[in-house]
């Protein structure tokens, strides 16, 4: 099976409460909290599409969209 290729980080900023769980679990340090304590994909080019952020987010505020999702 081919490695999934990232299309985008779909982040619902209204749902994000800034807990930082996704930032902590990201193995490649792709995510950061901005000055409003909301998650942003600071380095999307480093994302390996492991989806740990999506799986661990208690507010379901992150979805990793890959080209294989179609």
C-alpha cells in the first residue's frame, strides 16, 4: 500500500479549545498553538499522515485529509 499523501489539515478553530494534546502527540512537530491558543499546522510539509492528532483530539477539531481519502 502506498504511503498516504497529505492534502490538508482541516482544523475547526471554533471547536479547538487549545488543550495542546495534538501538539504533544505529533511525532514530527507539525502542529503548534498560535497566539490565540488555537492549533495551526505550522509545518505541514513535515506531516507523515499518522493521524495521531485527529485520533487524540477530544473535541474532534482536526481532520487529516489525504489524497487517498477520495
